[in-house]
């Protein structure tokens, strides 16, 4: 399989390593506008593109792949306010996209666990809930895309929470997300339910960026031959 890497930072390098381990070929590396001009012919040879770029350019990258009829795997976060727009464009053009706020298998199992716990805790109003997320200092979006997914799922199943905020206050209907940026922290997410008498906590810690790269490459393999707008849950059948 021929793969184009859009965004050749730390994640792009990991994706390259995993793709080569899976016996695939990298035919294009695109990291800026000049690369689009230089690499366009190589890009056209790709079977799929994997995007771990930035929120500022990801939509443009997606639409360029749509125009070239290239399926795309999107691991970039910070663009989900335009999710519906991109989904409509994808379906309108009969293109293929799979996205996730986090491509780690462990994280997606953690997301499923968070949903199940929220359903249980809906019956126990004495427990307040909060989220903490910690990432490396180079992460541009805050809160993380995964924290937002966790928060939205809690709000969906926990009747006493109506919205989330990035910070803290005393409004009991708001779900607090605390974001920290520390050197060399790949990614940690903690969901805590606290009462006056008990604390219940679930936590996921990423130990290697390779987890994300493996999920992205598996998604690239999965989406070949499919048309539509997918999430990693479709691939994992969660």
C-alpha cells in the first residue's frame, strides 16, 4: 500500500516506522505549502493519506485529498467544530475519511469504559465528576480532543451535567476539564468521581507514540475500498 504522510512531525515519523514495519511504502511527505507543490505527483500515487498536521491546515488537507479521490485518515485534533461540514462534504463527494481524537487502542477502550461508568453514576448524585488531561508542551489544542470526547460522553449519560468548561468553577451543571502541559508527557487522561466519602477514578496513560501510529496505520489498511465518513469505533467495532 502506498501511503502519503501529511504532517511530518513526531507522529509522522512514528507513522513512517510503523508503515514500513507493515511492509507499506511512503510515497509522499507533505509538511507545508511548498511540499504540496513539489509532492503533488507523488501524492497522486498514494492509496491513502494519513494526516497528523495542525488544526490550521487539516481542513485544507482533507479537501485536497477529497479532490484527488484519496482516502484519508485524520488524527489531527482541534478541528471538530467543523466536523459536520467535513462529513457532509465527504458524503456529497462520495469520499472516504476515518478520524479519531486518539488512535490508541487503549484510549478507545478507556473511552468505552468512561461511557459505561457515566451510565452507572447517573443514579448517584452525591458524586461530582471532573476530567484532568496532561500532555507535552508542544500540544497546541486545549483541552485535548480525547478529553472533549470523554466530556461529551459524560454529559450524554449523566443528567446533572449540561456542558463542559476548560477550567473550574462552582456551577454544578458544568463539567470541569483541567488541562496541563508538561515536558515529555505523551498523554494522560483521568476521570474522577468524588463524594464526601469516596473517590472513584479511571485513568489512561500513553507510554509510547507508537500506539497512536499503529492505530492510524491499521485504520489506513481498513479504509481501503470503503466509502463514507467513519470513526475508529467503526474499525474496532466498539
